[in-house]
């Protein structure tokens, strides 16, 4: 199996060749800057542990770097580089003035107390403070980090600079200069695209089904929004397992259980995560981790549409199979761009001092992401392209044009 970085580079090279800009591959295949740091953290027992961490700044031609910070045992150099490349494409596809960046700490956050998480968050920001800033690189939450982590990080950076700089970090709590609507943005953005598909195809939402792999910061809001528009969510999963009910699952029950127990309840038929990915549904939504659709199961995927919320849920080998099968894939660099789009809105609000209503934020998000989808759809359909190829071509074209304009 190829790595996430190899898959991203292969797709980038293919896109650049298709648009006649292959000379830019060497410039774009690796990040402009990559930092590896070792972070000492005082633990609650008085001892000190060292955590390896990274920040990758892929390409800043279109604006300051933008990308999340994840806490995970899976974090490694290739993963962070791939994620930053995807962020460059994602920001370009969403047509927001950012370049791509990404960060991560190799840690199992479930083994940390809240005070240890706070010290790790603050020490991480201290370790990369020289290369970030509201005009340089603006981090945000990602896997296993959330609003509270971003508040700690913003506060730490502001203390270092001796002035309040809320625009250095996005995804903060509303009470700490965050934006209304940010928490739901990634999941809602994906469903706004599904709404556009339903409209384009003349479908009835109430007659459609979805299976969502995941129930975290991105996937849970998607489940909520799918229910609101009438699509029946028949399966949901998390690390503890998966649950299926042909009559549809209750979002409120799933949320209540997750809040109380930290995992979803088996309120329907218990199935495996592997079985969820092969269900015969209209929309399969991988919304958790990378590499879940592989060459081993791609032939068995039965959904009409794969709508990727997670970053990199489909391997390169699986893409080859899905391309041959003519499966409709709405790729991550488009589908999950709602989060970075509202992060941009938060950054704008922080810098202007004018804060918007949730209604305004979500209306702007809906218009933006559906517009990006229509551009993608039109290119895909007019050229008969596989979905990932079309999205990469749009993102790569915009990045290259900015590089040319700036002679970057």
C-alpha cells in the first residue's frame, strides 16, 4: 500500500500533466518548509515526557498557511506532509486566500489528563511560534483537538507576543473570539454538497439513505444535517464499532450516548466498520480516518456516491478500482473544505473586530461550497473525469496561476 504522501503526489502529478503544467511538479510535490520538534511536557506525576511533533507548510503562494493540528499516535512525517499538500489544494478549490499547512503531535491523547493536554498544546505552540502568525500560518483544530485546545494555543501565542492576537488560530470557542457555525462547518459543508447533488439529479431526499463512517467533530454534524434535510442515516460508526438500522438512526440518541459514554450506543443492529463501508446506500460518507477504502474492499463498495469528509479515506489502489468501476467520488479536498472556509471567516472576523451571526456564516458557507461543487461538477462532466482528478486539476490550476502571477 502506498503512503498518503505518495498518493497525494501521484494525484498532483497527474493533475498537473492534464492541465499542461507538469513543470511545476518539483516545486509542489514537497512542502516549502517542514519543521520537526521534540516537545518536553511535565506530566501530572512530576515526570517529563518528550513528544515528537511537526509543522508542514506546503505552499504559501495564495496566502498564509492554513491547516489543522492533530494529536494522534498515527502522526508521522509523510502524513503531515500529505495533509499540508491537500490543504493547499483545498484552499484553492474553495477559493479562499490561504496556502496549505498542517501540524501534528505523535501522542495518544486518551492517556493524557486535561492539564497534560493543555501543557502539550501550549508547549507545541511555543515550539513553532517563530513560523506561525496571522499573516504567516494560521493553525486550527483537527483529529483529537478541538475548540479548547485552540483557545489554549491562541492564549499561549498571545502571551509570547505580549498582545492579544486572536487571528493566529481558528476553531476557537465563540467565547474566546471564535466564529459561530465553525463547530458544524465541516459536516454541514459536506451535506450542502449532497443537497446540490439531490437538486441536480431531481431526487427526493426522503427516499435516500446514507451510511456515515465516524461520529466525531466532522461526521456527527453531517449526521445531524442529513436528518434535517430528510436523508435517512441507516448506519454510523466510531472506534468502538458500528450500528445499523434500515429504518434510520436517531441523531439525538447517538449524540446523547456519545456524550455520556464517549462512544456510540448499539441502538440498532451491531455491524462491523468493514460491513458499513459495503452497505447498499445512496451516500457512503467516510468521516473519520485515512485509508479505510482500500484495494481489498473497493470492489465491494455498493454506494452510488462516496462523499469523503475524512482526509485521505481512499487509497491510491482503491482509487484505481473505483475509477474503473465508474463510481462517483466527491473527494475530500472539496467535500471537507467547509471547515477551512469558516476558519477563513473566523480569521476575517478576528482581524476586523466585527462578528457575524450563525445564520450569516452558514449562508456564506453554503453559497461558497455549492459554488465550488458546481465548478467541479461542470469540469468532471464536460471532460468525463474521475472525481479526484477533476478536483486536483481545479486546485492545481489556481495554485499555478498564482505562482505565475507573483513569479513566486
